[in-house]
């Protein structure tokens, strides 16, 4: 199985108050829904899943937040797609191999977008950046 598409459907960044004291940033990511569908590729129809996600970076104290929503299209065999969708509907869980690939992809794209957005609205970077120390 493989990821064939990634799209943002929601991009929101908000700065509220000026920063005072220590700032902490809590990043959270979650899969909101999983649905199967047929993907037409030329004359062929392939089985695929649409996975909806939400990435959030919340700043404490309440100085702002960044929220990114989107969807990933994941293509695979009919049996695998059906098994994944059934497991999702039953337990709201995905197989380990799928979750690793999907979450890695979501995190890499969302962290970059959140970093850009934090710069635009003058919030601290939501991910740790490298620092230079002299000896």
C-alpha cells in the first residue's frame, strides 16, 4: 500500500496575547475519519482510503495556536482496504504499518507548514530548532 495524495483542507493560525514568561507548545495529531472509495486511474479502478487528520499546536500561556486539517489518500488491495476500514469503524485504530507511514507523512508536512505559519504571525517555532553553542 502507498500514499498517493496529501491535501490540506484547513489552515488556521492565531496569535492572541504577547508572550510573558515561559512558553510551552503542545503538538497533537489525530486521525479523524477513514473512508474507502474507488479511485479511477485511466480505465482501471483501484481501491483506496481517504484518511482525514487534524494537527494542532497549542501555545501556553494562551498566546496562540496553529491548526492544520487535511486528508491523505492511501491506495491498496481491495482486501487490505476493506480490513483497514472495518478495523477503523470497529475500534478507531489503524494497523501499525499503516499508522507509521501515514503519521510520518502527516508530521513531516504539518511541521513544515506550522513552522512557516508561526513565522508569519510572530509565534515561536512549534518544533525545536537547532541551536549553536560556542565552546
